[in-house]
C-alpha cells in the first residue's frame, strides 16, 4: 500500500486530498496509468503529466522513478515564484 497525496488542481479534479492505494506498478508512470484506468476524474487529473510534478517520500522525482520501498507519492503542479 502506498499513500498518494494530491495538491492544488489535482486534488480539485480528483476530489480527495489523499488516499491509500494498492498498486502493482513498478514506476510512478505505471501508478498513474492504474489511477487513470479507475474513472474519469483520475483520467482528467492525469491527462497531461507534463503539467505535473511528483515527489516520492517528500523528494522531487521523475515519472520513470521506481516505486520499490516508497511509502508516499505526491502529485502537484509546478510551483510558481512571486
């Protein structure tokens, strides 16, 4: 089981701040594909992953990163300065 956290518009589209997910995915991209297959709100949230960032156990990572040993995955839009 992995804790999946959603922030900003990702959370708004999915309707949840976080959830525990049972996954057989080896990478973040695989997890995204599993989530997108669940229902339309996930498909909408992950339609353009180039508009998203991901952190594994609170460390910025890539969508091709392995999930082995990971306890938490967070998805969020890029932060803007100001």
